[in-house]
């Protein structure tokens, strides 16, 4: 005789705080860190710049695929990054017709500074927590990130 399957009400998630509240808290944290950035780039622009730095040089089509946006949208994003001087197009050595996107020194510096400033904001907030809460938060967030993360996701490169 088949065993009954666990329903949503008996899943481990049902023992955790309301998922909607948890999601809202994660959005609030993300917004706070995003607004702590410098230079005024939107999340989409910063994400594209990070992807170029982490995985580049990339063709526009590859960047579009990695970011999950249409080619016209990515073309506008890259145009804005070029206007800021954060990205440049270079010839593809394997295909003279194609261009590759690479982060400039200014783009690398922008990401390094933004990461440093956001780390300072996060450190200040974490310092306000007692050590047990901080440890529990770090362990819980790491476990959640490991569960949800794309295996291709990497930290922002140092250089």
C-alpha cells in the first residue's frame, strides 16, 4: 500500500515563520544594501557589470542569456554602462564581425568600491546583533543561499 506523501502543512517550511514575511524581510535587506551602493547604478546595471567582470569577455547575446533579459534591453543596459565608462567593446579574436564586452578599470573600481561600502553598511548592522543571533543569522542565510543558489553564481571577483 502506498505511503501518504507529506503535504504542505507537514513540510519543514510550515515550522518556519510565515514565508511571505520572510520574503518581505529579504526584500527589505536587499533594498537597504542596494541603496547603500555608490554611483547611482540600478540593480540591473550593477548585475550586468558584475556578470561581465565575473564571466567576461562576453558577447552581448551571452550576457543577455546570463542575465535573462531580451537583447534590446541588454543593448540599452550595455549602452548605459559604456556611457559611464564601465564597459567597452573589443574585437572578438575568433570572429572579426563580433564584439566582446569587457569591464574597464573604472568598472572594476566601481564594483570594488560599491562592494566595500555595502560591506561596511552590513558590518555596522551585524555589529548591533548579539553574537548568538549573528551566528544563527549567518548559518541560516548561508544554508538558504546554498539551497537557492545557481551553481554558476560566484562572488564578485577581487580584480
